[in-house]
C-alpha cells in the first residue's frame, strides 16, 4: 500500500505514505503527518502527497532546507511559468542573495523573524562578498521573489502558511522617470533622422509600445493601409546570449494598436528604404521579416537600440530620459489631451486600468482641474439663472 489514513482523535487524522527504500542504506522510508479536519480533508491531503511523489515534486518537510526548496522552485515552477528575462532576474536574486542568506534553515522552521533579519542585513551591509548595502527598492524585489516562492510552497503542501505574509518590505520612493514634451519630441525626432533608428524611435514615441514588442514586430504584423499594428510577440536577449521571442508579458499585452497616419507613413518609408538596402545583397523583404533588423535580416539587440537612444538624448541635452520613457511620454501626453484612461491602458497593454492610473497618477491633478472646469461649463449657466430668478 502506497499510503493510508488513520483516525487519531475527534477531528484529527494521521497520514502515512511510502517513500520506498533509501538507495544508499536500503532501509524502508515513510513520511507521516497529521491533518486536522474531516476524513475528506485527510483523503484529499493523501492524494496530494501521492501526486507529488508521482511527479517528483515531493520534498520531505523535516529535511528540506530553504536552499533545497528554492532550487526546486526555480527548476519546477519559475523556469516553466515565467518569461525568460524574469526568470533570469529571479534566479540571480535567489542564487546570489536568498540562498546565501536563508538557505541553511529548514524550510518548515523559516520564521518571520529570520526574514526580517535578512532584510535588515541587506539594508545595512549587504552580502558577505562586500559589495555593500542594498537599496530599499532592491530588497523589496527580494521580498517579492521570496513571497512568491513561499506561496507556492503553501500550495504544494510543504508549508501551512507563508511566513513572508507577516513581514512588511522596506518602503521606497516611486521610481523617477522623465517624460518628453511636444517640443522635445520634435527636437529628438529631427535629430534621429540622421541615424538608422529614426523609424524605431518614431514608433516608440507614437505608439507607446515596449522596446521588446517593437523589436519583435514583423511586416505581417502591420497593416499600413488600415493603420494598425498587431502586437503578438516580444523579443528578449538573455544573459546567455540567446535571443528568444515569446508572447507579451500579460494577456492584455497581445493587442492591436492603432497607428497614427504619420506613423504609417514613416513605416512605409522605412520599408522602402529597407527594400533598397537588402536588394544590394541579393535579398528581398518578406512578410515574415522583422520590421527592425540588420541588412542581413538578423535581430537588433535591445541594448544596441538603447545605447543609440542614450547617445542621442545626451547629445541634445535632454538629461536622463530613457528609451522606456518614450512609452511614459506617449501615455502622459494622451492623458493630458483628455483621452480616456481605458484607451491608454489598451494601447500600452497594461494588465488592468488600475495599473495605468497608478503609474500616471502624476497627471491626475491637471486632469481633475480640466474636469472641474468642464463640469462648471455645463452646469454653471443654469445655476446662475436659478439664482437670478430667486432674487
């Protein structure tokens, strides 16, 4: 028998599952635990344990360390469910920080005070390799990764609760980013005409699409007659050097973005120029070719485009405006012009309108003033009339 349930008390049951023989000692092994509740609860837990054994996900709670679990979580959950770049970030945090700091503890004995001490250590002096204290924002990232991993441990039945729930991560200020005004955008695009990236920067500023989404665009994703771009993929350059494409980061990320007529014209001219360049080496532009690529048809690396943007804005004296700030600039200008936040959310591919409103809350004061003025324009005349009649 692989496992069985035995009643212990009024609302308590004992579970036992067979783990087979130890390959080193040959001794028979088993795992036992107690479930409080009904017989149905106990049977359900037994089924979960047997499923974990069948799939190789079972880890003995008493002997599993935090390091053991985090390594298993990376392999069995994170690598399967997260985007490649996100997985790389999580793995760096886990292998470089969480395992050295908390890995030696048994998983079931990980307490909130251990996590709190770890955060305090990271904020005060950082890792043991002497690289210095970490910022509150970085430690918040650590908290997010650890909390997500421990949530999975609860779902897998390895923990009864998530100890990170009892911890408040360090507070930090909202990230500082800069937007371009109408004059700055015109200045930048005029200067970009002398670079190979004019059409790319124009598309970024006039659509609000992410760098990874623009790099993954193929000509078959564009309808330049109907002025539409169909966002279906995102391109990522991994630390290993591999270039991968995958669906956008959220379900809302797969979307159709309306192009302005001027953007459609710029992209048509870009295709004509691309066709002339590739014809010199005996190629022709095909529908499944990348919109932005080398003459040979190879992908443009994300950092190459970012460096070109950075050099341009510095030459123009526009400060520390990042390429990603083109996306922020697009959204901010739309909101200032009175475009409904729902439309902005759909153009940006945000997972919810709440994210859009939270991200661009700095635009809200101007929007509220405009809304108040419009409300007054509608009702104030009738109110004035009623007041004059009552006198």
